[in-house]
């Protein structure tokens, strides 16, 4: 093995390049580590302690770099690639104890035994190389120490940002750009930057990752995954990493339903088991009543009393999920536009959940779509708007701001109806803030829970807010909003819809109207960052609920 001294015998440019490479790779690995935690703990809970842990580990590595350099006999840098190779193995086994560790304790412990030591060693080694490469000693100790420190911080921060930007676009495009594949690719790049014979110690970890890590999307690892979750009565149908998370389709082999998962959330599910004496409906029955309840936008009566005509109507659906609601709207003959940010979700909804192809797909951020429609010379207006977004165990609050909801108001016809699904703890501040924001724009609204308080006993729930624009001619807010009586055609041949289509469990909007001490009356775009702590709590509640919906092994094995 070439001694560590040989690195310093290279020219200054070589030292600097290697040091910067270590910092950049650590930054990328920091983000990839979060990606691999998200399917087990959820994307939001995984972030709670991550920034603090990485910051402390990086600071410790920088300020202890001389001690680490000396105590390791100037060979600490050679350990960095080895630790990087072993990190996914450690993470894999620790994550199998996620139910025991809990959330957010689990992500923190996983970081302590895996990522944080890697960051510490990487920063310590990179610090020595960067200082040696810059060689600023002639300018005094203050400059020689602090210029490399600030430069290293910039490299790390920029590296994380670029990693997120790149992977948001390209993750899942190849095996080695999957979240599990990246945990092999990055250590290989570490090894290229710092080659040594010590890398022989990493061979067992690499063999494990390539043969036994079921998170890696290869044929034999997928078969091993299916063998494991079959004990719980489940089978993996499809999986792919995408820009919003790890998306997979699972079948429950015993009860006969299929679900789509994104990280540690369910985007929806439908019953696929054939039942005796039950003719399958036009659109398959969902496993959650809320998706059928959203279809009740068609039942809201107009202010002028004239019946709504499906064939002449247009619908805008924000957020696809498995496509239950838009599939029903399309089946009723409504011209439907679906705005979905995740291309894999849209692809899987068509391939595995029978989403009809006769719709207008828009694969982009809903904010971009709504803003472009507002700025158009001839903006499109819709009879129905369905707003159903949920990700990472929390609502994306940027889609509940005054500015975004106002854009939806402008996109709705005067006698149109909007249905907004809010999933979260309705006792927390964000729920009240969201309702007040919606009612500040749509004064005529009614709120309904998926189930009554006595049925579930939980504050975390799906709540649908039905709203109309208030016509200047007749309807006033105190008259409220009414639903017509459904007819058999509304149910699309579904007994489930016959039971759950008409909303039943109304929530008094008055409970959300009082502004909390220190709170805001409505939510604006510039204020969304203040809601993160509430999102963390809601996401943790959701994580616990999800662990009762699917077995822990199904979540842990991805």
C-alpha cells in the first residue's frame, strides 16, 4: 500500500482535487442516505435530526482533523471508501429494527452508526488535503485555517444542492441511479479518488449489497424480497424510484387488494379480488372511502337550479394517486385533465390500476400549471376541481397557500365545484390555517371527515372540503351548499360507492376559524417554512398509522 505521505507528495492541484472530491461525495451521500431512510421512516421524519447530525459530524471532523490524522498514522483517508462501502450494510440491518427503534429515533440511530462517522472521516481527511493543496500558511494561521474551512462548507452545501437537483430528474433511470444503487456507486467513486489495498476489506460488503440487499432493484433481489413478504401475504408487482419518492405496487394475496406506495405513505388502493355474485363495477372499488367521497363534486347542486350535465363538463384533478377519482369522472363522460408531478405514479396508475387513457395528462408541478393557466390569454376554466395531494406523511403546504388556492378559484367556473382533500391531524395549527385560507377565497364551503370521531377515535384523518364560488345573483354563504340525491348511474355499478359516495360525517367549520395566539389568519407562499415543525409531528403520527395498515416487514423490505 502506498503510504499516506505519497498524497502530499503530489502537486497541490492533485491534493486539492482529491480533497474537494471527498467533500462533494460526502455531500451526495448525505442526500442519498436520506433517500434510503424515506421508505422506512418517511421523508419528513428522516429530515428531523439529519441536518444537525451532519453538521455536528462535519464540524467534529474539521476541528479534530489534526488529531485524527496523527492517531491514524496519516492513514485515515484510506478508511473513508471502506466505511462508505459498509454503510449500506449497516443501514440495512439497523433498518430491520425500525419498529423497535421507533420514529424519529430510528433515523437518528441509523445516522450515528453509519453516515455520521463517514462524514466525520471524510471532512477530516478532506480538510488536511485542502489545507495542504491551498498552502496558505504564508498568510498567517487565521487565513490558513478559515479560508479552507469556509471553502469546504461551500463545497459541501453546493454538493448537496446539486445532488438533489440532479437526482430529482434522473433517479431511477438506471439500477445504479436507484437509491440503493447509489449506495454502491458513491463508494466506488470514493475508491477511485482514494485507491488502496485496504479496499479489500470492503469486498464482503459489496458482495452483500449485490446479492442480498433486497432494496437493490435486480431480478434476484426482487425475488428474494417477494419470498420474504410472502410470509405476510403480500407480493411486489412493480417498483421504481422517482422524483417524489420510492414508488411501488403491492398486492395483498389474502384479502385481495392492491395498493400504490410512495415512501412510507399509501397513495391509494383498490379491491381486485373477484367476489361471488358481485359484478365488478366500471371503476374498481377503492379501499378508502375518501376517494369515493371526492366524486361527490358531481352531486353538488348549482345555484341556478339547473342540473349538471357530465358530457358538457370539464374537470381538473390536482394529484393522481392510483386514479380512483379521475377514473370515475372520466367514466361519467367528463373531459378530465390530470396534473401529477410524478411520472412514475402516472405510469403505474395506468398500468396497474386501470386509469383510463382518455384524459389529458400534465406531468409537472401543479403550481407551475395553475400559474401558467392564470397568465394565459385565454385561461381554461373547469366545472370541477379535485385537489388531492399528500406526500412524505404530510401535506405539501405550498399547495394550500392563499396564492395557489386563489389560482384554483380563477380556474373554476362561476357555478363550478372544488373538492379539497386535507389529510392530517385536524387539531394542529396547519389544519386550521388551511381551512381559513380556503374559506377566505371560497366563502361557501362544507367540511366532511372520512369517518366519524366515534368510529376512529383519531385526530389524524382525511377531511374533504367542498366549496363553490358565491354567485352574485343568488347563493349566499349562509344558505350553504347542498348535494342532490344520487341515482344508480352515479355509483358506476359499485356497492362501495352506493355506501360512501354521499358525504355523511360533517365537521363544523367554525372550530377552525379562531386564529391561534401568534398564528396567522391565512397562509401565504412566503410563510410555508414556519409550518415545518407541525409537519414533523403530523408525519410522525401518520408513520404510526401506516405501520398498522401494512406489516412492518413490508415497509422495511420496501
